[in-house]
């Protein structure tokens, strides 16, 4: 028994579109496979820059819960507003963005802003009192507004 293979006289357009789509997908898989499986470039140790350490208040709090060491406390006085009956201090705690605090407010766990003075703040941490000075206002040399006698 002999079999004669006969090619069709016309290839349907539908079949050509399927073959072209298959070839496009196969080419894409091949190119991306080649690109993704290339070995990564290695960087010499002297060229590596160490990242800057950023204070993370949430991470510090977690370390305080699970660690045996006390949490780092870095309070920076940005500014003070004081009237005879009340006062507000703008503080940055452990590198966080500055916030306004009043006396008696909690800065962190076991850290309380005890008082706000004319030249700084007093912070109490687990019974230990620390005073933090406010930045000095530079003297601009200008006296400000003065009354001038009428001539």
C-alpha cells in the first residue's frame, strides 16, 4: 500500500495567523529566557556604598518590646512656644518628623515630656530625668520695632 502526500493548493488564512502567533510566542519566550538566565554582574567590594542608617521609630519600639536593651532615645528640640499659662514644644524624636508636644504627653513607651522651660525641655524616662537644651536663637543685630518720637 502506498501513500501519496499531496500539498494543498491554497493554505487557509486562519492557519497562517495561528502559525505566525505561535512563532511570535516562541520567539518571545526564547528572548526573555535568554535575558533572564544571564549571570548577574558582580560588583567589587570597594565599589559598594554603605546605605545611610535611617532612624525607624517603629523598629525601635519593636526592639524595645523583644530586646533586653533600652530603646535608643534621641530628642531634638526644634522650637518652643511658651505663655505664662501653657507651653508647646516642637520635638523630633529618634529622627522622626517634628511634632508638637505639651507637658505630660508621652513621647515613646516609658518616655514622658515632664516640663517645657524657657531654654529647653525636661524628659523623664523610666524615672530618670534629662534636660535637653533648645537651640539658641542667633542675634540678628536688628532691634526690631521701636517707637520714634514725633517731631
